[in-house]
């Protein structure tokens, strides 16, 4: 069978070596004669898996000791609620920076839980010379008191990424669902990081939370025990049965990433992939991208055809060439190529070759 390159924004492709190992171990994991999905999450074998997973993630991201790593249910949307219920008790207030569809969704959820009076919002994207550009506000000069400021580092729908570090007098809460481990970050700059697994970590249904000690002392709202960060921490992410298979696959992805050289190496590859695709878009008048160069996402490259009437043909021909899931989000249309860690450089090169040929065909 010919190679298929899956550009889906999520659930996204997983590294082929991880999938092959999971296939081999599906019905006999660790020599136990049963699947990892079938054993107790409190067994010594599974506990060893979780401990190694956390150790490897801490090494990959250089996570300081005063941060806790939580493996939780609910994905990214679940954390939209959790950051509110865990930190905004006693009428606490929060500032949300919106830059696209996902950060806006986080605001809606926050207001739904805490109410309009506790949530302030600033739209940080401006259209300059026809291109979307992030303009970070001066938070230091703001005469306000917030429990935290929240932002989304990468908007998968809009193809916008924020590479700058927020200079904030309040703890920074960041949705890194689609950028976690795609490039080096300084974890100590954040009060809390969360990420849905289905981009660079593993399958959907799992989320990673990295939370600083002092954040857990904030007043909470009434909430489910299973979504309480302190309870989750105190029970080693096992207050109830966790998504064990997703945790297993995440653990294998961490090992794979360490094996290829870690985050610094994958960041270099990710830069090459994004540069290759954006160069094709910029070179050919047949394609266009609406994001300013400094905020072009490395993980989710959005683009449009000059003639949208050719969209369906482009997608059909691409799929026939083994390039799948290139259709843009239903809200914005066009095309979207997601270049997460598992996407090899060869897949992007094949897409670029196809785009050149398609443009030539219709020139």
C-alpha cells in the first residue's frame, strides 16, 4: 500500500513507530498476555508506565520541580471549565486574550461558568495590510487585579500562532493543545499549561495539565472532584479510572520524541516543514495565506486557492495522491495542512510537489 500522509488537525496522525509498537502489543503488553487496556490502572506494571511517562515529559519540557504534571479527562474543552472552577472562587476575576476560534470558545465557557462580571476579554488580532496579526497588549500598565490571564498559543482553525512570551503581572494560563512539545518553551513563565492530547501527545480523550504549586492555593468554585486539580494531584491522576490506553500511547510518544533527539531537534524539523510549505504558497499566485509572517502557525498552515471553485477538485486529487484531510475548518473554509511532530518532512515535500503540479494544471 502506498504511503498516506494525514494532515488532519486532530485527532492527528501519530508517529508510525508508536503505532507499529501499539499494534504489536495490543493483545500482549509487557509480556502479561493481556492488553494494556485490560489491566488495572493500579497494578504495579501500569504505575511504572505512568511514572516513566511523567519522567520523560518532565525531561522533554524541562519542567521545574515546583510544577505538578496531571493526566486528566476531558481534552482541551474540559480545561476551559477547569481553569475557571479551580481558580475563580470568591468572585475572582480573569483576563482572556482572544486570537481566534479556540480562545473565543474558552471565553464563552468561562463566562458560562463564572459569569460576565468575572471575565474580561481583549481581542489581540488586528488586520494590518490585509493580514491577521497578533498585537499583544501592555499588561503591566493595566490597573486591574486578575487571578490569571489566559491565552491560546496556537489557533488551529485560523492558522495563527503566538511565539512571544506574555509579560504579565498575573499568572499566565496557556492552552498549548496544538503546540506542546513542538518547540522549546520556558515552563517557569506559566502558572498553568494545558493541552488536549490529540495533536502532539496521543489520541483524543486525554489532557495534560502542568500546574505550579502556588496556583493550587487559589479559591475554587464548587466542582466535580474528578476535575479538581488538587484532588487529581493528591491521587496521582487516579482519583478515578484514567483513560489508560491513551496514557499508554502518550507514554510511547514521549519515548519516541526522546529517541529522535528531543524537543530542540523536532523544533528544527518543524521549522523546515513550515518554511517549505509557506514558500510554496508565497511563490505561487495560485495560493494565498492571510496571516502575517510573524504569526503564521508552524502547526496549522491555512491557505486558500485563488479560485475557490477548484476546492473540491484540489481535495479529490490530493486524496488520490495520498494526501488526506486537507479541507479547512468549516468556519473559515479553504485548506489546512496540519504539520504536527509526527508529520515527516517527506509528507510536506509531497504536498508541495502536488500543489505545484495542481497550479500548473490550471494555469
